[in-house]
C-alpha cells in the first residue's frame, strides 16, 4: 500500500491537484487494482518522474474510455 500512496501523491503533485482528487479519480476507473497492483513489479523500479507522467497519462486514457 505504501507504493500506491507514492503513486497517488506523486501524480497529484504532477497534476497540481490534491491527492484526494487523484485517489478518487483512480478509484473511479479501478486503476489502483487493475493497473498499479497488477504492474507493481515493473512500476516500482521506475523513477518518481516516470511514475507521475505514466500515471497521469494512464488516468487520462482510462477516464476517457469510461
């Protein structure tokens, strides 16, 4: 769960919004379970900058599909 928190907080800073907003948006599209947990092995080896950019782009795409 610590890694999920890091992803949420890093993405929130990148998007310049609150971590609560990012959490709710990710939860709404089930990104935490289906993307962060599922890809943990790869994601946790990346830099925070990469994670922030990747999470923001993924969130944008997933929200557009919903």
